[in-house]
C-alpha cells in the first residue's frame, strides 16, 4: 500500500486548504444548509429569500431522480428524513446524522450535499439525485467500478461514496489523484476501503473518457 493510497482517508494534513472542503465549510458555518463542495449553493442560499413555512406539516413537492413527488413535511424535516421516512427512498444512509460522515450524500442541483444537514423545504424546486438514480437498469459505471475494485466492505458508506464519486467525475472527467482526494474529502469509510475506492474512481474515469 503506497502512501498516496493511504492519503485518500481525510486527515487534517490532507484536507485541502484552498476553497471549501465539505467538512471545512460545515465547520466554518455551523452546518447551514449542509452545503458541500465549492460553496456555490451558499451563494444561492444568500441570494434566495428564506423559505417560509407555517408550523406543523405542509405539503411540498420534491423532484427526486427526475420524478416530482408530493410529500408532507414539517419545517424541521431534513431532506434525508423526507427521502427515507416519507418517500421510502432509502439508498441514502443515516450514520452520524450530524454532517460528518457523508453516508447521506445526495446531489442537489449538481452539488453534493449532506441530506441530514439540509432541510427538505430548501430542496423544493431543485433537482435531487440519489443513489437510486445510478442503479436503475444497467449499473452506472461508477457503481460497477466499485464492485470490480472491491471498494466496499460493510457498505454503509458506499451509497454516499458512489454519489460523491459520480459528482466528482461530472466535474472532473479525468481527475488527478489530488482531485479524487479532495472530491471525496467529505465522506468517511470506517472499514478503510479508501484504496479500492480510489482505484474505482480512476477506473470509472477511464471508462467514461
Ligand atoms: S449521516 Fe449525514 S453526514 Fe453522516
Ligand atoms: S465499507 Fe464499511 S464504512 Fe465504508
């Protein structure tokens, strides 16, 4: 195992210092909206007026994996809760439930977000992609690469890792080693499958090229 392989596990030393990392951003802002990545949604959130909801449940429409679905939520309901508990879309996992591990990662308007740290009401009108979008019919190349490269053990982190990897490859079709480390810097694997994950992402990039 080379040092570079080991470096995929985020540590204070490997956490990117330029721009936003997911965990760095959350730490710096008190987890407002669970924004991950470059901070683009932070700018959108600042530009958009805050959503106003009455107390109690209200019906909203969420567009998940291309389907607009009505769902009743409270103002405090997180996107992860809306997906898992109200819509039975359970691919995104709840592990830490506090914006730390990335198991709940979903893509919202092209950005990876922690579903546990974003309110469902803040996802109204946005395009939400979950792991289910990448497993319909023929497996997505990223998912197939995870299997081929043995990039999972218990599997709890895997949906979030696949989602984050897909978003990474959308942004960087041929990522460098550093871009892979940065792109997955908000996802933790307690089983330590980082070497396989890194190989899988690189292999998926080759397939897509
Ligand atoms: S469950 Fe959301 S970051 Fe861990
Ligand atoms: S495979 Fe077990 S936490 Fe990642």
